C-alpha cells in the first residue's frame, strides 16, 4: 500500500487516505486536546474490501502514539474492532473508554 497518501486535516476534523488522486477512506474525529474521539470510519463504496479503513486507522493511531499527548476514544464500531484486532496498541486508549 505504498502508493497511499495519509493526511490529517485538523480544520475538517478528519484523517484521510488517498490512492493516487482518489480519496478512498475518511476517519472523522473530535479532538479536545486530551482525547481524540474517533467517531466514524468511512470508505468510498467503490474502494471497499481492500483494507483501506484499517490502514487509515492504523496510520492515525501511529501518529497519535508518536505525539504521545492524547488518548483515543473509539466511538466508531470499526475503530473499536480495530483495537480488538490490534491489542498491542490498546495502551493509547482512554482508560474510561
């Protein structure tokens, strides 16, 4: 998945994943400075089934882990399932989540 471009768009409160010029997946969030509530993972229907949402969540989690200043609240069911499948990243979860 090296041709993928990941970006954080804080003004739109979302992470995006592009394949070439195509927007393939979006991860909406709410950031209060202490926690990031990941509220919706969405993949454009024509690009579903290729693991783009999982790739996007993984990259967003990695970015937040590297900054080290916020915890994640997995509001979206897909994000919660991602953490169930990737237990080594659970340390970034908000303990009250």
